[in-house]
C-alpha cells in the first residue's frame, strides 16, 4: 500500500520514520555531487533524527555491497563523503535500527 501516493510504500515509510499519510514526507536523496577533493563525491539525503543510515557501495549492481559509512542523523538532512571514488561506484542507503 502507498496510502499517500508518494511512491514509497507505507511499510517502507514506517521503517524510514516518515509519515505514510503525508505526500511530502518520504526518504529521498537530495544531492550527489563532487567535493573539493579530486574524485571525491558527497551524497546528501533527507533524514529523521535518531535514525541510523547505512551507506553502501558496489562497483556494479549484481555484486556484493560494502559498508562505506554509518550515519546517525542529528537533523533533517544527513551526508557522507567518499574520497576514494576514483573508480565507478554505485551507492545505496539503507535505514538501520528503530
């Protein structure tokens, strides 16, 4: 079910800590861009205070994912940097914990 029609299921929103009745409240990546460091990348996403986000990376979409960073949100946005991003990488962010 996606009660509010925002593209995120009610179950996924419950896990993410967002409101399944509010179309503007859902987990999303806000920006992905370069850092001042050569080949560096910064990822910023909408977060919920107290939630822990596991940032994982993989050189392809069919191989294993490696933990890049674990971020516990202190505000409504969180970010991570990858300074070793010289090679192609795919990223995903999962919510961990309560």
